[in-house]
């Protein structure tokens, strides 16, 4: 015979309450409650002033029950990185990281957890920023166009004064510099970064070319003051249109690999009166 929990006047009402507690617990993230010994009932004949004490019985039941918490672990490879309350949140965390192109995006998954202790839970936004890893840019020497064979179109000598200030169109890794190569002269600077990265106008000016041009692929040419032009080649999308006036820092296109190119990068040229200058005299 077990211990006496107490007296109840309504067995089915009390048992329903207990069943409900076992099924759902009484707190956040409780999946179920395990109770090894369920109460038994015996009919008693008592004096009429003996009080039924359902509440006390219920409290005692709670002390012998073991709540199991249900939550979700977001995993990277085989490692549980952090925990969230619901499946939806776990899915949102992973979707958020995919959207941000986090470099661990293909290793992420989630698993359902049952435990007698609730893990520390992280909200979706915090989880995304904790797990985010900057995408890695592959540094490869991409084949590129923009080679000139005559010194007429290229200034490999001294820096000339542009009379305007330029700003970097993209951030990235320099994969090919301006200047002499075995087969000619590279007329621009190659900056590798992820496809789709915004390309910003180096200075204000008028777009004098926006379209496909041979080995340049999708090309934008902006004509600035003082005979200065900037070329943005191998673009994926072209946003600025021919004739459009653009301001410095305005997104004009996105990085791509069109034309004679084997990987996403920006081929940037700076020309003065048609003569290609070394972009690194001014930028990067
Ligand atoms: Zn190039």
C-alpha cells in the first residue's frame, strides 16, 4: 500500500486534472510529465467534518512528477549550437542564415529535444546573429578581359590628376592588377566578390553605356567631368540605363561573371580621355 495523498470528494474531477497535467504540464515548453506511480483511490467513510483537499493532492502529485521539456536544437554538422522553443523558430533561424548567405548555411539542421531540464532558449534574431558566418570569397585568378596591345590606350606611367574623387564601387579581393601581362596589358583592376554584390558608382556622372559589350560582358560606362570615365565590366544585373545621371555611391549594377570571365568579379577601369589609368593610383 502506498502513502495517503489525501481525500477527494470528486474522484473523476481530480483524475482529469492530473491527466491534463501529465499530458501538458503547467509551464512553457513542457512536452509531458512522467509520473511513475499514479494515485489509486479507495472509498472511505469519514466523519462529515473531514475536508476534501483536492488542491493539496494535486500539489503533491506535481512534486513526484518529472516534467519533460520539448524544444529544438539548431545544429551545425553534428554539434548542437543553440536551442529555440519551437520548430517554427528553428526553421526561421535556418532560413534567416540562408538568406544572409552565411557560410555554414548548408551544414545547418535542427532536432527535436526532450529533456527533464529546459535548455537556455535563444530568440530567432539573436540565434541568426550568433550563428552567422561571413561568406568566404574564393580567391582565384579569374580569366578576364580588358587587355590592350598598344600603349596608345594605356598609361602605365605616372599618375594623372583626375580632378574628381572616387569611391570604391565594391569591396573584395584583388585578383588581377592593372598593367603588363604576357599577352598584353590588363586595362583595369579585378576585384572578386560574391555574385549579386551591389556595384556602386565611383563618382557622380552620366551613364554613357549600359549593355553587353563583347568580352566585357554586361558593361556600364559612366562619364564624369574632366574626360574621366569609369568602366564596370562582367556585371550580372544592370540597373543604371544609358543617359541616366547617377550619383556617387548609387547602385548601378551587381557583380557577375558575364563576358570573358570564369568567376564573379568586377573589372574596373578608369580612363582619362580614353586612356586607361591604373585604378590603384586612386582606389584599393
Ligand atoms: Zn579585368
